[in-house]
């Protein structure tokens, strides 16, 4: 039971109709903006419509019932698109051209491929995203923190919200909706990347090679595996593994030759040598917002130029910027600072008056940054919750993230698999170079772009360059209380370097001698080899589909019956808290990382229905593993006269005929 929670054909048809509305509305706005070639309009329109749909759906859901909010968002985008094209003839024939057809086929092929892969992979913190998708779909927008339901969640939940629209409107399960959303985001990102690179290189070959680089470019830890074991042991002698690396082996030298120990891995284990603690390839970026931030960055580059934008172009540019605040707040902040600083440099260098700035594209960009910054303070997510803490003087989850940045001295390079790596130890420098690979050596090309971008008034590209150096340099001097999270800045900086160097490298290749072309090709292959190898291991997951490690067929059937049908004011007590949230769309207390509130600690060993009801729980969800963990006294206490068994499902061992597992949903709302 993977795809649909409900077999309602009308619900699925309505979902498809509303999806058509936001896709067509996005296309009409893209056509009206005048910033795209004909060959780019359809795919860019679908991508832009998707970002607008997420933002408007999120905004409307602050005030409207969730289904009505998502439906209204789709209709609003369609109406705005029609209004934009009211004075111009809609060129429908361009949608049936051969080139557009090939793009759609490529989009479908990539989408289906990654959907099949993701159906078999459990990588990407499913225990975090499944419950988040479920509670958003049930109407909790902005979502509350699952470990403390009294405060809002400071999280980049943009893609989770998109998945939630499928759960709410289309009747999908949270797990299938999450896989579909990630696969769709990746397919759109890759096709949009191809279109943008074709524009800047004016070459289909350049577009193909550049897209492959974006898809598979990553670090080159595998190079360490080519060295003699004695060398690797010497290099790794003072490196201490952390996180999943520590689960793989005790030392880096041992880990290099082993399989990577991660939950939800494909059936053919991934070699640790092809993992990375800094920059994973796009095709393996399954956590958080997946490739949605990169899609927004590509659209921003496609919308940029030197001429003033039409209102439709500003709307699309603003939605791309604002989506970053809800999908990757660190990119939103650093990119805003980078472009703002680039505009300031332009103004001071050229001694422009305020009127000249306001009447130019630069002024429009500044206006977009200001407006999106204001909206980011109220739309939900990390920035909103930090603003709620600081500006509203309200303690909450945002407060736990404040004051946890601290100075790193002496400067060091932080890797999410190996911790802090020193620049004063040549062995650790070798590891840094291996982790980042040739991508780390792109900085001279990015610096050389600064002058050209400034000379040709390419304000957005100049801002991207400045932001990329913020991303790479800040983690050298600043640490975060969750150490591994600081690597997001480094990954952002290196990703921007990849985007910025494609055009100058392609120009160089076209004019270079054969020797330089061979050398560049060799570096290119080294950069993408690890990503291609990693992708090959991911593809084995196609042969072994799974729902999730914590969801069984009994859980799926329970979800079909009771999702979003329990009292919305009550929490569900489940020994595996994120499972209860996923199945029923109701908040719980997640025990994966421990209870946040001390008063919930005793309930795991003593699930007293009266005490649970007093604490805000209305339902108890039991499985056999948890039941067997309890003593007979506590087992009996779970069935007081006030409790009512809503449903019970059992699984028998086919060989012995004995009970092997069960699920029970108990109503304790009357246990007052």
C-alpha cells in the first residue's frame, strides 16, 4: 500500500485539475514576462507555477481551511496568468512543438526514474518528513514543533507543503507524496538547468555537459581509496569520524574500504568512499528541501538581466526569492546580502543618483529583496520563528537556535562526517582537498568573473559570486551548535561556484588547444565520477521498493481509515511518535531524540490513560513490540472502562499460526 490512501476518483481528478491551473498560470506569467525564449517557457512556467503554488498555498492556509487554501492558490495563479495575457494572443501551438515535446518526455523520464529510486530508498530523514507532510496536510500551517506542540516549527518546509497538497487533495499517502515531490523537484531542476545552460553556452552539447556536472558533481573522497593503505592510515591518523561515519568504522582508513552504514540504504550497500560530508550530488540530495532551492536559483538567473522587468517578471522573481526563505533560509539570507552588496558597489562606483537606481533593474532587485524579506518574517519557517523570538519577545523553539553561533578559532574546515579539519596539518589538508575535489579549485574562475560581471552590469551574477564566498568563508570562522548544519553554507558556496563557472569554462574549451581540452575533460570526469557511481548504487533501490522502516501494511490500513478523522485538538500517544503523526495527521510526542518536556518522560514506561488524557492526548496507538515491553500491570491499565478500542489489526505467522504483530487504536478522550 504505497500510492493512494483513498480510491476516490473525483478527488484525484480535482487534484489534477488544480495542478493544471497552477502549471498553466505559471506558463502564462512566464510568457508575459518576456524573459524566456520560446523553448524555455513551458518548463520554466511549470517550475514558476510550482513555487507560486507553494507560497500562496502556505499564505492562504494561515486564514482558510487547508483544502480551500490549496485550491484557491491554484485558481489564483491561473486567474493572474489569464489576466496577464488578456491583451496578447496566447501562442498555444508552441506547446506542441518537437522541442517542447522532447523536454516533456525528458521531464517524465527523469521523474519516473527518481520516483522508482526513492520508492526503494529510506535516505533523507523519513522519520522527520513523513509526519511533517501529514500534519501540514491535515491543516497545521504553519506547522507546530512535534517535540513541543505549543510552539511553531522553525523549519524549511516548502517541499513538505507541496507534498501535503497531494495528501490533502489527491488522497496520496504521506510517503508516496514525499517521494513524488522530491522526484518532481529534481526532474524540473535538471531540465531547467539544461535550458539555462543552453542559453548561456548557446550550445546543446554545452547544455548536456553542464547538466551532467550539476547532476553528478561532488567531492572526490574515493581518491583516498586509490592510495596505498599505509598512506591512508598515516593521513587519517588524527581524524575522528562522527555521525554515520562513526557507525561505519572507527577510523577513516577502515571506513574507506567498507560500506556506508546508513538507515534506508539501497539493497546494494553504498561504499563509504563515494559518500561526502560537504557536497553531495544533486541526485543524492534527498533531505530537507531536496533540489527545490537550486531550482529557485536557476529561475532567478533566467529572470535576471539589465533591462527593467514587467510586473509579471517581478512577481516570478519575487516568488523565486521568497521560496528560498521557506526552503533554504541560509541561501535566502546570504544571496540577499550578496546581491545587496553588489548593487551598493555598482551605485558607489558609478555614482548613480537615487532616481537612476529606482528607474533601473537594480532598483527593482532591491525592491524585491526588501519585500521578500518583510514577507519572510510572517510566512512561517525558520526566519519567521526567529523573528517571533526576537521581535515578539516570545520564547519558543526559535530561542533554542539563537545564541548558538560562536567563533571558530583558529579557522578550520568542518566536515559533517569527519568533524573539524585543521589547515595547519598537511594530512588534514589532503583530506579537505579530497572531500571537495576539483570544485574547490574553481575559486580563481569565480574571482575572474567579478570584473566581467561588474563591467557588463550583471548584478545578479555578481551577487551570486559574493554570496558564494560568504558561504565558503563563514564556516571557517563560525560554528553552530548543531555542527553538521554549518556545512550547508559550504555546500551552498561550492554549488554557486559550479553555476558561475559553467559559462567561462565552456568559452575556454571552445578556444583551447587539444591538450587543454583533454586536461579539462579529465578534471570534469574526476568531478562527476563519484556522483555517477553513487547514482548507480541508488538505482538498485528500484528492485526493492519499501514504504518506510517504521510503517507496516497494518499501519497503512489504519491510516486509510483514520487519517485526519481523529479529534484535531487531541494528540496521539505512540511509542514511535513520528509514526502516529504520519498515520493520523495529529501531533504527538516524538521519542526518537527524547522528549523535550520533562513531564512526558514517564509516559513511555507508564502509559496511564488518565494521565495521558490530562496531558493533552486523546488516543493511544499500540504495537506488539511496545506491548511486550510493558509489565502486565501497565498492560491492564491501558484498558480502563473509560477507554474504547476503535480498531485492532492482527498479523499471524503463516508457518506457526501464532500472533506475530498487531496494531490497536484506543480512544481515551473520556478518561478525564
